[in-house]
């Protein structure tokens, strides 16, 4: 079997990273897999040197660009003898559907967010014509538009070569003492991404007597608003804005004790939670849908989605056997490694 994954994304965030990780996991398992994406951006600089990564999807999304992209995908299909097209976003789903119909190929789709599981006639038609349906969040399997389908849960594949508890950490970079408790939150600094709740949680934790520090990983237009909130909560001296990190992200995870997770991202597979777990960081999360499937039996979820509840949960975590819980989250994270990810995908294809 030869598979081509398509993700009409131009950044490493969102669906691009887990989609590309699925390609890598399949290749490690011995399946020839390729990746098509939008060229001309930083993503091409990151992966464009790879022979199985193809900047074949045009930037523009209009009828002329659509059919030029279809032609480019068909050339990849012919060159590599592709048997199955696997789409990740709605635009590339339509591209893949067009190519699959013309070339008589099998078609798969992974849904990365609940908002795209629409019930309009066009979406229903597209899903009906799709042979294999995957969801990156286990809770999506109950979506009405997927009723009657065999839906496979494929969480974000975890690269254990990068995300590991062994290795340097970034504590010295920010002046964190070796024995300081560091609470981390990560994501794009945008409104509605849970950063206000994370800061409120940290403020409640500090008010309870904790001397923990907070590190915020990410960048975005919302930072000034968050800085003002930190000042209003009287926690500014204890909050470090670390900026965006990619290549040294594992070092920042390893500088942390607890990862706060208070809102779903643009991709709802909650990849950051798995990455942190693999580095030995204990997630402390709101009860967000799909989180149970990642946590398993581990006590990682607060009782309710409030800063006070999450602060109490973090305080209990820090006072408990943190070393044992670290070991447990590392073990749990291995169920999401590349090998297991390939098994899930291949089972779904079969």
C-alpha cells in the first residue's frame, strides 16, 4: 500500500504537525507514505528537503488554483503509484475526492476539529464518498454526521526521539532554580485559547501559599492583554513569557513540572499534552472533551472547568508523589508513539 496524506496548511501548528507525523509513523512501519502541503511558507523550509514531502497544494483557494492542485496531486499519484489518499482539512478533502474519483483510488479523512463535522448537504455528500473515517479526538465519534460509520480514533503520533525525559532543560535560560516548581502553559497567544484561565489558576495557586513560577510558551497578538491581566492579578514577577519554541520545545517541557491545559487549540487532538507527558511533565487540565482518552486512568483532570478547581488540583498534584506520577505519564505517553500510531492507521485502512 502507498499512501499520500494531504493537509492544505502552511504552518507547523494546527493539523500540519500531526498529519506529517502520521506520514513519518507509516514510513517507520515500512509503508510508503507521502505528504502534500502548501508551499512558499516556513513549513516548506522545514520539510521541503524531504523526498516524500511535496509542496503541491497552491496557496490560493479558487477554482483555477483548485484544478492546478488536482493536476499536481495526480502527477504525484502517477509517479509514486499511490493507492490511497488521506485528507486532513476540508479543502484538501475536496481535492482528494476529485483525484480519487478520477483515478479510482480509496479515500480517507481525519477530522481534527468538531466545528468541521457539519451536517450540510455538501459535507454529508463528501463524507458518504469517503472510504475510511478517522478522528483525532475520541469524543468526535459521537458526531451525528458520522453516525453509522466505522470511525477510527487516531490520536496525534508522538515522536519519542524528540520528546523524551532525558536531556537538557531550559531552566537556567529563565533563571528558574533547580528545585523551583514550574507551571507551564503553551499555545498561540490569542483570545479564547484559555490563557486568561491559566493565569487565574496560577494566581489562585500562588494565593494558596505556593511559590511556583509560571512559563508561557508561545507568541501572538494577545500578549499585551495577558501581561495586563498578570499585573492585575499581582503575579507579574512570577510569570515568564518565553516566546515561541519549536526545535528546542522538549527542553522547555523538561524545565516544567506541570502543564496547564485550559482550552482546546485549533487542532483538537491535544498534542501538547502528549508531548509534555513524554518529557515527564504532568498535565493538569480542564475536563475538555477527548482528554479522558489521553489520560486513561491517571488523575490529570480537574473536577470542573474553573481556575479555582484547577488550582486545587495542581496543588494536590505538587504535594503528592510527583516522581511516581511523572513515571506514570511517561509510560502512558508511549501508547501514542509512532509504532502504535501506524498500527491504528493501518488497521483503519484495512
